[in-house]
C-alpha cells in the first residue's frame, strides 16, 4: 500500500484495516478498525486532518481532502467520517463531516463544512453544497441536493448490511494480499555510488568482411 507522511504527520492505520495497494494515504490521517480504502482512492491529509471511523468503506476512485487555514477559512476544515459509513465509487468528500451509518452514492460530491447526519442515504451523482446540513434518517438526491423522503425500514437496515458486507469483503482481499512489510525489505536503498573514473570508451569494433578470403 502507498502510505506516506507529510511533514510531521504520518498516517495511523489500524492493523485490521485494509488499504489497497493502489490507494494513496498521505499525512494526518487516521483509519480505524476494519475500515477499507479501495483501489485508486486518495486520502490526502496534508493541510488539515482526516479521520475515518471503524467499519467504513471508501470505495474505488474516491478522493478525500481538506481545507487549509487561511483568512477565507480560519483554522481550516478537516474531514471527519464516522463508523459504518459506505462511501460509493468515485465520491469526492471535501472538508466535510459524515456521521455514522450513512451511504454516499457513487459519484457524489460533498463540499466544505457540509454535515451529513447519521443514517442518511445520498443518491448517486448528488452534489451537497458548502455548509448544507442533511437531516438524519432521510433520502437525499440531486444537484443541488434535496430531501426526498424518510428512509424506510428496509433502507435503514441496508445501511447496516452495507457496512458489514464491505467489512467481510475487505477480509477476503486481505487474505490474498501480503502485508506491505512482508514483501518490502525495510533496508533503505543506498544511492548508487558514482564511479571514481569515467568508464573507458568502448573500442571501436572492426567489421568482419562477409566476402570469403581468397586462398
Ligand atoms: C437514491 C437511490 C437510493 C433512490 O432509490 P429509489 O428507491 O429509486 O428512490 P425513489 O424511488 O424514492 O426516488 C425518489 C426520486 O429520486 C429520483 N432519483 C433516484 N435516484 C436518483 C439519483 N441518484 N439522482 C437524482 N435523482 C434520483 C427518482 O427518479 C425519484 O424521482 P421522482 O420522485 O421525480 O420520480 C438510488 O437511486 C441511488 O442513487 N442509490 C445509490 C447507490 C450507490 O451509489 N451505492 C454505492 C455503491 S456500493
């Protein structure tokens, strides 16, 4: 997996979590137990922090970022994702808060300071504008997003099922993928020493004539 520090901050990932080899996790990021980060996702905690709770899945191609401290956003804005959240494929979560047991549909965008309260489903391709608060227990869809109706019993149950399903799936992937420590030699690679003298130029090769010599 590709995990790297940024300045003083190194990602902290629970040993039971799964980060796909092609995902990228940078800086001030915490990923709690049994969560999963799927292929080609980016979790970039360079200019503020990112917190991902337990049993949460961040599916393929998702981008999670934050906002830096400036006069336009004093203190900056972290991204906080709760427990048992399903983040679908190719979602963008930017400096926002997602509470427990939510489902963020494929391709949705959640912008700065938006708050998605617990047990909300966001339809695929929706856009949640900055600062918007989505009320617990409802279905939301559209761009800009609008509240559609309360989630029914079956849909609420699905939010729990979805988190459990992805927890099981990440265990199957982990079983097939050797942990990074097992396949990487931790010895730092030394830079190749420069040669003391430049290597001798190769001698020009004489071409052999293809015509047979006369006897
Ligand atoms: C939002 C979703 C749950 C709606 O399910 P649903 O049972 O069809 O909901 P409803 O039938 O009550 O639809 C409500 C309205 O929203 C519309 N709608 C449904 N999904 C929509 C979407 N993604 N964007 C915009 N409108 C949507 C419906 O057409 C309907 O419109 P109408 O009232 O004008 O007829 C589903 O379409 C969806 O987007 N699921 C996301 C799945 C996903 O991404 N999972 C993650 C991958 S694991």
